[in-house]
C-alpha cells in the first residue's frame, strides 16, 4: 500500500466546510493554493480532516527540508515550551538565541569573522540586509533582478518582480531600487548560445552601472542563487562570479538571498557553495527552523556591526521556541548523508520529469538544482508561449489524486517540486506517477 490513501473525494466534506469558514473569515487576498484542510503531518505525508492521506511535494513552499514533525525538533520545542515561551531578545538573553547565531556564523560560507541577527520572516531578513548594507556603505541604491522574489513588505515588494500577482494596487513603492535583466537561459533569444547570452547579460549589468546608477551610489546587489518564485532558475555561474567581482571593485555588498534555495535544498547547505562564491551577507529563513517562524541575516562582522545599537531587532525576533527548533534542524541538515540524500532526491525527480518531457510536449523545460526542481509548461516548444491555465490544472488534478503540488514562475506556468528531503524513493515514484496521470488527462483534453 502506498502513502496516498483516499477515503473521500478531494476535497472531502469536512475540508470543504472548514475552507468555507476560512473564506468567510479571511480576505480573498490571503490566497490558498489547495482546497484541503490538514489535521496532522509526518515526514512527507499529510492527513486531512476527512482521514485522507496525501503526499506533500510543496513542503510548506520550501520550509520543511527536515520533513513534517521530525522528533528531534518536536522534542526540543516541547522541552523549551516548559521552560519559557517568550522573553524578547531586546529585553534579555537566553542561550538558544546565542546558540543558533553561533551555529549560523560557523556554517555559512567563508572563513571570515561573522555575526548573525535573528528575525521573524524571509521578507524581514531581506529588508534587514538592505538596512545593514545601506548603513555600512552610506549609499542607498539596491540592485535586484527580473523574476526575483524577496518578500511582501513595502521594501521587499519593491524589490520583488512579477508585478500583477504581488504588487498590483500596492504602490507607491520604495525608491532607489534598480531592476536588471536576469539571464534565464531557457528564454534566451533564438540562435544565441547559452555562453553568448550570459555574455550579453553581463554587458547589460555593466552598462546599467553607467546608464541607470553609478556604482558609488549602490549599497547592495541582492540575488537568489536559484530563483524561487521566478521558476527555479539557477543563476549561471559566470554571471554570479561577475557580480562578486563588481562588488569587490566598487565596495558593494553582495547579498545572497538563500531563503528558498538554502538549508540543504540544492544538496549543499547553502546554494552559493555550488558556485565557489562567498557573499558578504546571506539571508536565511524557511527551512531554517523546520517550519517555525525564524529568519536570519548572517555576514561579515564589520558589515553586520554597521547599524547603531537599537537599529535592528523586533519583539518576536529569535523566539526561543523557534531558536531550539533551528538548532536541531541545522544540525540535521548539515550532515553529509542528509545533503547527499537531497542530491539523490533531486536526481530521482529530474529523471521522472525528463521522461515525462519526452512524453508530453506541454513540458517545455525541466530545470533546477538538487531537490529544487521545476517543469515549465508551454503551448509550443518553439515559441515557448507560457501555459499558466494548464499549470493550474496540473495542480488541481494532482491534489484530487492525493498529491500536493504548487505553481511558480514569472508567468505562473511552472510546477515546482519541494518535497521534504527525508522522503523515500517509493514516495517520490508514487507522487511522480500522479503527476504523469495529471499530465495525461490534460494532454488528452488539449488534443481532443
């Protein structure tokens, strides 16, 4: 018997009832990607309130590298809850706060002296990285890239791409944000090689430092080593190395946004380790604390110390429950066997996706790094016309069959795969068979 066990249709009657209550009680802007109501979860398996068991290939949008409810994390949170739920790190110090900061200083890339500030969310981490970079450099300009997602606060929303879904109606936005083209090699102009396209992207960057903003006015360049919401697009290595060279030449702070792609997701603890590039600051969240709300900025001590005392922090930043969860999660993820398994999970998913690409013309591209994989759906492989409606249908068809998948991509035409990294081979195969079924149904309708 597989992990997927369906006792009712999906969504079941109790799920429909609770979702209806949610829709009546919460604004439509707080969207939901599936119609299910989950009661409990373990590993890669979800159990809804109707008693159905589903496989989770969304992983809390990347927050569950160590899986649902790992015993080590659960026990640590239970023990901490009996001692102290909250204090506020502004008021006083507690050892788990110090321990996770020390741990992050130790495991992040680079041998330089580092410091860490703890926060609540990925967006808060990115915004804090901007504040730190501006304080350190005395400059205001921030360079970001098309397709990027950095959060939903006013500052980070200003940095985020994909206007229609995230930004429409929410302006005005923060000034001094300079958005440059990102070298998405799948969507390069016809006839241009990947190397030539990267050359062109580098030339556009260099030109922007003349035509849009002078380097002396730039505080930071912020980039996701693998774009998350943008569609799981790895940054070409030569482009990322050029960013490091530019930052070194002009005294600009290089910020690696590792919020979705970090914490073991790509087979390294941090994705920039694949590139042999050391950023000045790293933003960390999502899987950092096994789903508990914790984020961090870790970086060069002299940069981190730039803001004045009281300039950083927040009421809940570094809550003790989240800190103990993070200590256990980081220790689990940073084991060679765990990171090797992440690579194996990614390869197994990629093998399934490449086989389906041969079967279904709807799949235009298969890409990613490690266990951060996506398929981009297009109406035509030559024109690469996005197929967002079909992408939505894939996600609806998979959840009906007991598999949770979610979308991504600048055009909302990618299905992303972010399963817990402790998923079994059998569960991967079971889930990918469901994806195949969904694509079969949609492809038959398209060609009917």
